[in-house]
C-alpha cells in the first residue's frame, strides 16, 4: 500500500512482519541445508570407515605400494575395491547434499498426509480447553505434552500474541477469536470453525486448515508459508498483504469458495489474495 504525502507517493510496509517472515524463510532453508550437510558428512565418513574395515591399509606418506598380480590381472584388488566403495559413498553424499540444497519442492503442511492417526481425547483433563502460550520450541512446535483443543468451545476469546504452535483442533469452535500476532507453526486445524477469526500479523507456518470454515476470517499482513486451505471455506476472508508462497497461492486460488467481501474490512476476497488475474 502507499501513503500520499504532498502529492508524493511513499511506499511503506510493516517492518516487523517482514523481518519475521524473512527469519522464518531463512530458518527453514538453513535447517534443511544443515541436515543435508550432516547426512553428506556421515555418508563420506561411513565410506571411509567401510574401506578401512575391508582391510585396506593406506600407505604412509612418501611410500608406494605395488598391487598384487591378481589385482593387476582383473583390476579388482582390495585397493581398487576400497576406492570404489569410497567413491560410491562420496557420490551418494554429493547427491544427497545437492537434492536438499536445490530441492524446489514446496513445504507441506502438517496433517496433509493420507494417514494421520490422533490419540484419544483426554476428557478427564478439565483444563484442556484453554489457550496456552508455548514457552519452548516455537517454530518446531515443541511442548511438554500434547496440545489438544479438539471439540473445545472457545468462541470470542482473545489469544493475541500467543504461541499456539503444535495445536490440534478438530470440531473446535474458535469463531471470532482474536489471534492477532499469534503463531501457529505445525498446527493441525481440521474441520473446525474459524468464522470471523482475526489472524492479523500472525505467523501460520506449515499448518493445515483442511475442511475448516474460515468465513470472514482476517489474515491481513499474516505469514502463510506451507499452509494448506484444502477443502476449507474461505468465503469473505481477507488476505490483504499476507505473505503466501507461490505454490500455496496457486492452491488457494483454485479454491472455489475464494469469493465475496470481508464484512469487517470490506476487502474483496479474491483480489486480496492476489488471485484476481489468475
């Protein structure tokens, strides 16, 4: 958006949200690459260890070895075998590293797998249906126990600024709840009622809203990375200035419910998501 001052258009943006978005993208990219590097190193070391365990002795510096007549005859002596194993291991390591560094595949939301089994609801826990701010993990959704809000009635409450990462919701009523600047990393948010919920400036990363109702929800300036709206009803939702990955945006634009106008902000739903020309 722009601000007109003295006839001059000045571009401005929410710096805090932009920094938060950049941090999340860098964190995910570096994590994937460091994991690949770890596997690559392990593969290379394993190849060296295998070569050593095969009985191959590396010559001392400044000395030479003469392969056996059998090795000369068929070209497959112990040294040749060890070298082959080492080269294969290094090739595998290089391939693994290249795949992770240059992998163009999109991040998938948690809960998008075909088979996803959840444990039974602990209905003996009287404090279960409350918003709890996570104090650990954040982006990795780590908690000391399962954060289960299934079948809870929490309509109209205020959970602004909460870290709700790793939360599980099915048949949950969180309509008109304020989730302003809240975090939903790896949220399992299926078949629930989010009608009129406000996610302004929130971070919804690798979450799945599959089958949920988000009529009139507000995602203004929110970060939506790796988040799925498969089978969700997003009619009258507002996605103005939301950060949405190209793959996720394509999926969202195909949602037949992406239409209408938000009753609170007045924003056109399809236009706000950037799908007007798609």
